[in-house]
């Protein structure tokens, strides 16, 4: 009997027992739907995380000074310090301007931006009854170029602002709405006083940028805190850290530089050139690309674990298929005997029932795929992610459905093929 005829025969059998067929498929439907839904949600989260981290800078390298992760003891001024009793960082442990200039001179072709930032803290700008909450951040020129603020009025910082650590600032239009009733022309050049931990600091507004409310988790209110930018050295002067050097810097590599490989180069360079004699501290470099990879791997591992757990129901569904096939063979014993008496081979009988089992599983799998995609999309949307259906998961689901049909259908089919035609014809 041809495969096409077997398929038509299987469909006719399913149609004649629709309720029993649906109940048989139920385990397959639930299993496939669960796996597809989990894979869809996991894929949606992965895409969102990757997109956000790419926007943060996939080619960014974070260069930081950290305690050496060794168990060796070091001796300083006659005192012993083990790995668990590391001395605090002092001026000699920081990355200095000279170190940074030497490094940038060596690898100028690989680095597009050197990002330096210093957070002064959160405070409140006050003018009579008017107030606005701000988070004051100091950026160097490269950071401001990299951030590429969308200025609505005024100007960006100029070279003199950075060199002379001028007390100038760039505020958001949201800040201007609170403090100047939205009048940017009145805001530009105005002095504002910001209270931080009981101390007042005066800055002069030179620019107004567009506040992006989408970067915040909730809608803007009058208590919303927005960033206020000041020159990097202005922030360091305010924090009295001008001579400390840098405990952390961020490098943005050029587009044709392999950031992961370059991360190893940067780490080796600093530790060989500047930290080889430092017994307690070293430079470590982390690439955003490696963080993206680690995050993706972690999500994929969790996703796989949940999919395997959900896939257990597929085994239960497969057992259900085997059970119903055994029942079907018992009901059709005389039919099998008749076919064998007319010359049907064991192989054709076996193929007929395996085909029927596969058809049951594939139909259950297709229903499960549709249900899984719908449930996964709804769940992803509810969680705030854009639904991203995993095509590979759908392909695997179809293949797995066929495999279940063959695996769990073989035993009943083989049992049917081995029936004695005389006994089968006499079966009541």
C-alpha cells in the first residue's frame, strides 16, 4: 500500500473517532504548546536583552582596577596582607593620566572614544517655590560626543569648559518646565542652585536637551529625577578627587576592532607596563560583547531546562498514542487478518499503523505549535517584550512529533504485523 493511501486511511480512522483522536493528541498538544511557548518567551527576552545591550555599546570595554585574585601574601611596610585582607587602594593604585596617555598613544587606531564619568550625586534644584530633582553627572568631552545629546537650545560644552572646570551644566527640557515654565530662552545663562546633602552648588545653564521619558520605567511626574550634565573635571573638583586617577574607564573600540580580542590586549598591556610591581591590584577588562554572550547563554540554559521539563508531557503523550494504537489494533484484528489473507506483507501492515501513529502525532504537533505561538506571544507581550517566535523550535517540534509517532507507534505496528492471519480472522 502506498504512503498516500496509508495517510488517507489514517485520516479516515481519525475522522470516525474524532473525540478519541483529540484525547489521544492532548498530551502531544500540551507538550508541544508548552515547549513552543517557553521558547517564544525565551527568544523574545533574548532579543530584547541583546538589543538593549547592543544599544549600550557592544564594542565597549570596561577597564577597571581590582584586587588581585591570588592567595599569595604580599608584604608592605612590614605588614602581611593575604588575599582576604587586602589593603585599601591608594593614589599609586589608580590608572593615572600618564598611563592613559601612553596607552592611547600606543593604540590610537583601535579606540574611538575614551569615556570618563563621575557621579556627583542626586540633589534638588530650588528657586523659591520651584524645584526639580536632578542627578548630577560629570562627563568628559568624549563621553558627551558619544552620548550625542539631542539639544533643543543652547550649546554643548566647549574646550574651555573642560580645561577650566567651569561650573556650567546642561539640563533637560523637563527641568526647564519645572524651573522656568518651559521658557528655554530664560533658562539659558541662568544660575541655578542645587542642594546635595545639605550643601548648595551653583551652576550656569548653557544647554537644554530633550528628556526621553521612554528610558524611565514609569510615566513622568513632578518628582521625576532627570540627569544634569557638568564637565568631568568640574565634578572631580566638587568631589575632591582631581588627583586620585581613575579606578574605572570605558573604551569604545573602532568598528573594525575585535573588542573581545582587544580586551585581552588592553589587560595584558596595563598589567605588564604599569602593574607588574603592584602586589595587590591589577587591571581587569570586561567587554560588552562577552557580557552579551554570557547573558544569552544564561537565558538559553534556563530556557532549555524549562523546555525539557515541559517536554516530559510529550513522553506521556507518546504513551497515550501507543495505548490508543494497541486498542485500535485490537478493534481491527479481523481487518488485519483479511489483508494478510489477501497477500499483505508484514512490512505493509507495519507501515500502515506507523503512518497512522505519525499522523496522530503530527496533527497534535501542529495544533500544539499554533497554541504555543499564541500563548508565547501573549505571555511575551504581557511581560513587556516584543514577541519573537523561534522558527527553529517549530521545526524541531514538527520533527519531534514525527519521531514520537514512529517510536511509540512501532511496537503496536509490529504487533499487528506479526498477527497470524488465521487467528486474526477467527478473532471475535
